[in-house]
DNA sequence: GTCTATACTTGGATAGAC
DNA sequence: GTCTATCCAAGTATAGAC
C-alpha cells in the first residue's frame, strides 16, 4: 500500500473512531506514518481526504451487506444472516456514526455518500422483503419500504445502545426483538 | 434564569448540536452571553459544565417518555403515543447522539448518565410490554426485554436515517414499520 | 461575580529546501 | 514526493484587577 492509500486508510479509521470534527490532520499523519508535507502533497487538506475515505467506507459497507443478502434462502433467513453477522458492535457503524457529526451533515458533498449508502441499503432490504412477499413467505399487505427502514434503524440504534452501555448485549437484544417479530409470520 | 443556569442551558444546546469534542468553552460563553471569567467562576471548565448539562437532558428525556407511557390505554397504544409524539427529528436525540462522541464514551462519569438513561428507558418500555402481555394483548411467549431494546433502537436508528437524508421521512417509516408489526398481534 | 490580559497547546495549512 | 520551518486562528485555561 502506498503512502496515499495509507493516508486514506488512516482517515477511515479515525473518522470511524473520532468523527470528522474530532480528527486532526496531524493525527492522520501520525496514524499513517506520513509527514506533513507528504499529506499535503497528496491531498489539499482534511476535507478532501475525508471525501475519499467516506466513499471507500460506503462502498465497503454496501458490498458487505450484499454478501449476506444475496445468499440462498428465504427473505427472513437472508435478513437474519445480515443482522446476525459478525460485527464490531462497540465501534459502531463507520457510516452511521457520521450522521452525528456537524462537520459532515453541514457539508453536502460529505453528507451525500452517507445518505446514498443508507438509502441504497434500505432499498436493497426492501427488495429482499418484496421477494418474500411475492413467494407468500410474508403477508401481501406488508409495507416493505417501511419495514426496510425499521431493519436498518434497529441496526443503527442497536449500535447506539451498545455504545451507551459499553457492552454489545443491547445490540443483540434489539436484533432478537425484530427477528422474533419477523419470524412470527 | 441566572448566569449559571444560562451556561448549563447553552451547554445542553451545543452538546446536542455539536457534541462534546465539537463544543468549545468560548462557544458556550458566547451562546450564554457570559464572559470568560464568569464561566470559570461558576465551573471548573468544560467537563464540569457538560456533567451538569448531560444530567439535565437525561432527566428531561425520561420525564418526556414517562408523559406518554403513563397515559391510559393498551400497551401498544401507549408505545404508539410515545413513538409518534412530536419530535425534532432532524436534531436527533440529545442523549443518543452523545454515544458517538469519543470525549463522552471515554469518560466514565460522562458516559454514565447516558447509559443509565437508555437503560431505564428500555426497562420502562419492557414494563409496558409486560402489562400488555399480562392482559393478553400481547402473546405470552414474548421476550419483552428484547422488544423494548428494539423499540428504543428504532427511535435512535430512525434519527440516524433522518439525519443522513436530511429529511424526517426515514424516521417516520422506521416507526411505521415497527408499529405495523406490533399491531399485528 | 465579572472583566481583561496573558499563556500555552492544538488545529489546519502554506512555503521553500532537498 | 517528503522534510522542516513558519504562520495564524482557535481551544482551553490561569491570573489578577475591578
């Protein structure tokens, strides 16, 4: 990995851990093992670095979701696989956490990939639910758009609860709760 | 309201909007219309101000929830009232947002009221669900602890989705989704 | 209690040498 | 491409006058 990539990767880590306002250029340089001049040679500054970093994390998140959702099985099985997959719960969601950052939401170009990622994720989950509805696994009248938003919200909110408690249990409980309702059909 | 209270109140507003790492003593002073010396006379610094501010917001959140949950009606009706109540969705949750702040979670004394608030909220919702289960409104086998976590997670995650989209719709969808499942019993 | 002055650190970036 | 020097604003706090 070259210096440029290391800088982006370090930015991703720090954005995940400390957010945009909490991440300084100096911290990025130290994490990447790069000097001041090196960073400003490759990037115009913190913002440009963040743009690349956020985009990469966004792509990765959607790819990871797709890996669970495209497996064989019923709609509920695939959603279960997605919700139950191994996660670093206490670190939170690298994309969702950015929504709490004033430096991100105030900047349309930085917010855009965050918005797009969560919107696409909901759309993809709605597709899976649609398939379940089509096969009769799920009831015909189900509002799949709403339920897809609920599923993503349970994840994002589960992270919030786990971080507050400094323990993963509330996350697991929230997931169990929604799955018990979904498997009741 | 005296100067001391104004400082706490300003801190609450700024913590809500910008988080702990994003809020400077100077910003607090300006928002409160108080001078430097005044602030440091009443408080040892930003951290002490935050301790008081977070505690007040926590108390207020629990009181607001209780206002909806103690109304007459079935369990699902009361939870519906709670979820559907008027909210400043795009501002997010003044307590939940703090879980994304490294300055809060890294400090046990600052994290404690956040943890306690969300834990109590889940416990209170579980009580309401227990009552519904006792009256036969909800099924006997229901895991009320898990479902309470789900309900709070939908709220917290709904805020995340709404802030990402810069629009309240995803929040409303997430709430609709969980309520449609709850009213299916 | 509040004000102003002062101090030191960090944030964020530019300039020019190598 | 990377390094060091430099710069100015902001963050966070202390000191002492009023």
